[in-house]
C-alpha cells in the first residue's frame, strides 16, 4: 500500500522504535512507516488502517507492537475474533495486562457478555492503572446491559470515579455511560442530569452528550442546508409560474393574430 513521502517512521513512540530494533534496519523502517499509517487512519479511515496493519503484520508478526496495532485495527473494523487473537498474542509476548479491558470488550462483540464479566472479576483487573480499571468498569456495565440487566449496569457504574468532581480523561465517557443506562431504565430526569454533567467534562467532544440532552429537552435541530434549498425553491417557483403566464399570453396573442388574418382573408374573398 502506498505511504506518503512525509511519513518517515520516526513518528512512532520510542518504546515501539526500541522493539523494532530487533529487525534489520530497512525492514524496521518499513514496519515503522506502516505503523504510523495505522495510527493516522485508525479513527477516520478504519479500513485503510486495517490494510496497513496487515502489511506490518506480514513483515514483523513477532513484534508485540505490531500485533497490538493489528488488534486495534481489527477492533475498529468490528473484526472482534481477529482483534482478540492479536491482543492475546501481544499479551503473551510482553506479559502486559493493559489490553485486558479491550480484550473483554471483544468478548462482548463476539456475543459472549458472560465471558466479559468473568474477565471483569479476574485478578488481572487489580493490576490495571486507574484508567484501565475505569475502562473495565465500562465494559462490565456494557456486558450487563447486553444481558438485559439494566439495574446491575447502573450499579456497576456507580463508583468513586463517577462521583468525583475532578475531571479526568475518562470522566466524560463514564458520566455518559451512566446517563445512558439511566435513560434505558426509564429514569429520565436523572439521565438528563448526568448528560449535563458529561457535557461539563467533555472538553474534546468525545461524546454526543449535548445532542442527547437536547433530545431530552425536546430541541429539534434544523438542517441549515435544507432550509437554504427550500428557500431557493420558493424563489424559483414564482419565476417559473411567471414564465408560464408569459408563454400563455404570447400564445393568446398568436391566436388573436391568426383570427385577425383569417377575418382579413374573408373580407377579401
């Protein structure tokens, strides 16, 4: 797959670059450039990211960073079985448990919420950092909802991190998930409150909490482009009618002239 000339491979993290040092220099550079493309495209073009990840995987399948990147690319394309296999491979290579929450979410994607809940209660969770533990809580709540256990999902999300006033990278998503679970359980007024709190913490627009809150408040969004098109149609419509009227008048005049010529001819006869 083509790679832009401005991508050198030096853009990758130093930890990944260190992993690639086990490869021949030229090969390491090729792998690095493909990994950069995976990172660049993962959000905006998941299919493209997946393509580059497969190239990197063919070149260096024994590098943990490559297996992890391939896992996230597959995950972004909802290829959960493939993603889980790549994450497991990366975990075996490094012994790192940071991927535990996303592995559990893959189990959800494969229709195995019970397995995700088992992973949420495993000893590995206690080895996660705070962000990882919050992510695991989100996955566990999602698994509860998959199983139709709305009240249990709400309880799962109730935590010190949810109640904290300080804003952390996970705060907006945690509050949003809680609001969404409350709404699903029919607790609309509480859901509205937590969607509003999610908006306060959502500094980078990672959720659509503002849209959800507007829906609860009965606010309807109008498509400005559609309005402009309607206005253009309204402006053009009278003009068309006017043109039709002129055409009709011209036709009447032609008919009158025809009648006059017929009368003149009759007089001559």
